[in-house]
């Protein structure tokens, strides 16, 4: 699967205000989110490393109790098992990569 077109990606809104397209490779899973201002992702943790890349807008990201605002081009890395949460300060978009694959994503499916 060297190329994946948007029409082949799973789509959904796993949490209010987080509309996304989801896809995966052999070893990583990805989400491309469009987020609404004020929406949030509750504090959680998992055994996967998670990398957030902000494309547009601003996110407030908390990783292991440290909070920073991330704007366009900023990257936030949550190590495996680190407690983390995200709050959208504005509307925007972000790419999220997980390694290894997070198979429990409700809208993540291989095509």
C-alpha cells in the first residue's frame, strides 16, 4: 500500500469537534484531524508513542503535566505511557502519528 487516497481512508468524529481521516502503514497509525475551537481530548495514556504536528490553528497540549501551546509547524511528542491531553484553542488541523500501530482507534482500519 504505497499510496492511499483520501477516499480510501476511514473517516469519523471519534470525539466531539475532532473530525478525522484515519489510515495506517505496517508499523504506524495516522489521523488527520480538523478540530473545532474549544474541543478537547481527555487525559489518557497508551503504550504507543504519539506525535502531533499542528498544521493550522493552535492546540494546548499537556504531556506528563507539562502544558504548552502549539501553533502551525509545532510538534508535540508524547512518549509511550505518558499521560497526555489536548485542547483546541482555535479551529485548525493537525496530523497525528502513533508507533507502533494503535489498532484500537475506532475509525482506524486497513484498506
